[in-house]
């Protein structure tokens, strides 16, 4: 004879979900037949018990709790499992959190990306004093600048699956703490080699946390609600990039502060975020929450048969890491939609990092700006982000209007505009950076370019999510890898281009490449359904076209 006591407000279910009732199999007598009993109970204390499929075949696998609802004990098979799941509307389920709580969580996790985003442009602002202090070349400083993107792009392929094992909150906390330590290491460095190590590790820890932000948003917001939170996420990243660059430029201008204090302030900000996150950050991955509840139930009842549905079939961590490393690359190489988008974002991100690194040189040599004044040019990032947020609101309206006709391609209206504006902005920046032309015109070109960067980031995310549904994490990881490889590679040769061709003609070449890439979003807009029809992966997910949603079942995000 066995019994179990249950007093949790969550649901404990078997293979079938019966949220309003407690269902169990009880022997009706000495025979092997069983009778199904449905006993309504309080909605707050609702517990649903079912047996495994074999229970319907034999009365020996009968489950019954011993509480005030039942007067008799029944036989319990030791092979049975109780599945712990959230009931519909359960307040413990992150998707059912209040609107205020959801926005608090959203802003907290977006802040993580906000404090790590300025790391690259801020580092570039400190080139001058760092090269003088460490006696290193500009190319060595540029390598250190680029290594952050390398760590940001590659390491998540190995670490993204960790959230399956430990949840999101621990990864945010560990990433924030170790990221702060990397900034401390950089600030105390006495040679460029140590800074290179600090940079690649800093990028790795920043990416491990940042890649989870999209997953956290998907944990707590319904698909049709995610547009604004994702836009806020993108805007926080871009705005803090601009603010960080402005502040770092004025720190570099002060001979008593310069590059070391740029790193120290970033360490202080990340350390403060870590301490605050210890107090206010919540776990939002539902499987992890259920796993904790299950362990508590097992401990309280002394019964180790409680399970979270899917745990038995969950692959090993090593298998998930292998998948997260190989599947994104496979998508990039074999999926036409992912391949074309990766080419587009690879170029755009590479040029973005080149432009960020060139701002100080362009305005110093052309308009005789000092470092602080050059830093103020990064207001263009903030302006572009605000314009991009407004454009995304309009894009969402277009999506809702035309999604029934065009499917996921209704996400690409604004992307087609970006494809035309991108080369235009580069040409404006290239041809107006001249002493005979007002400095306002290059600033206008940069503002348009930053607008394009902001919008493209948002559009690519939601479009790939719509196209690939439950496989979206791999598609997004593929484009993320391409984006960061572009950020890593382009600055390594851009200084040579600028020195040999001048800023004007080097940027003209970038503008010409942008013209060649104009057809990418237009082809996807017009022929996206056909490309997905003949895609190995998308052909199995064509139902996403009929009912477009932003899926978020990530393997590691």
C-alpha cells in the first residue's frame, strides 16, 4: 500500500490534462476492471492526477492521493510517474505574470544588453591613450577591438544550451559578474596581449547573457505581444551604445582618466548590475520552475515519482551542445533564406563597426574635432534608434494588415526601404566628409545608417522566427554568428583601406557593395514562400505561413 499527500497550487498531471478535476483510477472490486472518478475541487488547489498509458490496461497501476476527498487507500505501482505541469491561468507560469511584472523583467534583462553594448565603441574611443600607455600599434589595438565580437559570436554556440540545464537567471548573474571581472582585468593590464584576452572573454560572457534576452521575452510575452518588447530591447542596445561612446570620449579627453577609467567605469556599472540582479532578477524558463517545484514535491512527500513532462526524453547536455554548434552552421549553408540574410547582416554589421571605429578619425582629420567632440557624433546612434523604433511600430501595423495575404513576408516591408537607404547613407557619409561641406551632412548620413542598422536587427529576428518556428533558435544563431564575424573581420582591413584610398573612396566601395545587396530583401519579399516551399526545414513547417507567430522554443536561448 502506498499513499501520497499533495498540497500544491500547481497541477500534477499524467499523460492527459484535466485542469478542472482530479481524475484517478480506482479498483471497483476484486476484478481487474477500473472505474474513473471525477471529483471537482477548489480551483486554487486544483490537482490533476493521471496514470501512465499502461494504467488504462491494468488495475495494478492505480493512483490515489490520501486526503480529505478519499477515505480509502489504493495500490500504487512503483513504475508510475506524476507529471507536474502548470494549469491554465496559473500565476506561477511566467506567461501569466501581470503586465507590470512582465515589463519589470523585460527592462531588467534589456539592461544587461544595455551595459554590455557600449564595450566596443567605448574601447575605440580610448585608442589614443592606450597606444601611448602600452606602446602598441594601432593594428594591435584594432585586433583587441575586434576580438570582443569574435568571443560574442562563437562562444554562444557552445554555451547557449546551458539554460536547458540551469535556467536563465544563473547565466545572467554569472555573465554579469565575470564580465565585470574582464573589465577589471583590462583596466589593470600592462600590455596589449592581456587586453586581448580580456576582450575575447568579455565578449564571450556578454554574449552568453545577451542571447538569452530574446528567450526571456518569449517566456513571458505571448507571440502577438513581443513586437514592442523586442523593439525596446533593440533600442536599449543602440541608445546605450551611443551614450557609452559619448561618455568614453570625454573620459579619453581628460589626461587623468583616459582608457583605464573607461574600463573601470564599465566594471563598476556591470558590478552594480550584478548586485541588483541578485535581488530582483527572476527565473522565467517554465521548465526550470517546474523542475524546482517537482524537487520540492519529491522532498516533501518522500515520493520520487514526480516528473516534469519531457524530462525523460530531454537529450544530454553534450548532445544539445553538439546540436547548437552544428545546426546553425548547417542552416547558414543549406537554407536559402538564412544564407541570404546572413550575407546581408554580415556586410551591414561589418560596415557598422568600421563606421564606429572611423568616426574619431574622420571628424578629427576633416573637421579638426577633438576626441570629446567626435564622441558627440554618436548622438546619431540615439537618433537612428528613435527613428527605428517609430519605423518598427509602423512595420507592425503593416504586418497585422497584410499577414493574411503575405505570411511571414509581411515583416519585410520596412526591410525593403532599408535596402535602399543603406547605400544612400554610406554615400552621403563618404562624399560629404569634406572640409568644404558642413559637418552636419556626414552626421545626417550616419543617422540614416544607424536607423538602417536598428531596423534590420529587429526585422531579421522576427522574420526568421516566423519562418522557422520551433527551429528559429538555430536560424537566429546562424545569423548572429554571421553578424559577429562581420564585426570581427571588417575593422581588421578597414584602416588599410582608409590609409590607401582615403575615407571618401573606401566608404564609396562599401556603398557600392550595399547597392549590390539591395535585391536581398526584395527577393525574400517576393519569392519567400517559394524558397520556403523547397527548403528542407521550412517545407516541414509550412503551417507557420498559415498561422504566423513568433515561436520561442529555443534549444538554449
